[in-house]
C-alpha cells in the first residue's frame, strides 16, 4: 500500500490569503479540490499533498498567475513550523546543527519533503524540494 503524502494545513494558508486578496473564489475552489473550506481554523491538520498541488495548479491557471508558488512560499517563516519542530530546532546550539536537524525532521512538516545540506568549505547550501507525486503535472 502506497503511503499518502501529507502536509500540515498551515502551509496552504498563505496561498489562500494571497488568492483572497486577488478576489479569487477560494472557498468554491477548496470545495472543488476536496479540501476543507475552513482550513485556516485547523492549521495543524494533515491534508493531502496531491489535493493541495492540484488546487494550486488549477487556481493558478484560472486566475492567470504564474508565480503563486513563489508568492505563497515567501510567507513561510520559523513560526510556520510546528511547535515540536520549533522546540527541536531551538535545542540545538549552532545554526549548522539546527539546519541539520531541520533536514532530518523535515518530513514531519511535509511527508514528501526533501532537505539536503551541502557544505563546501565555510559555506553551506540548503536544497529544499519535494518528491512530486506521479499524479501531479507541475
């Protein structure tokens, strides 16, 4: 049995706020996407990554947006992380050890998250991606 890829609902909220600001029919589109219409009331709920991806893809096309992903993700911050993730990171003494812990625990936030840290001398690069479900085109 294939594992259902999920994400904390809080990660969809910035997208919803942007779309509302543009006057998009968010509730109707959430309903059509089989996502909870009251998602902002339950930010810790786990929701399907496939349904979220389809929702964003569909509404981006309908609204003529090309940069919804960038706009939405630019609203993420440390406070977007779950309380348990924040505590796990705060307990680390250095920025490097916090980044390593984030990479290790990233799947707690999104089950298909991929975070890789590459150190080259005094520099550290962080790559964040996700394992794209086969049923999502973009």
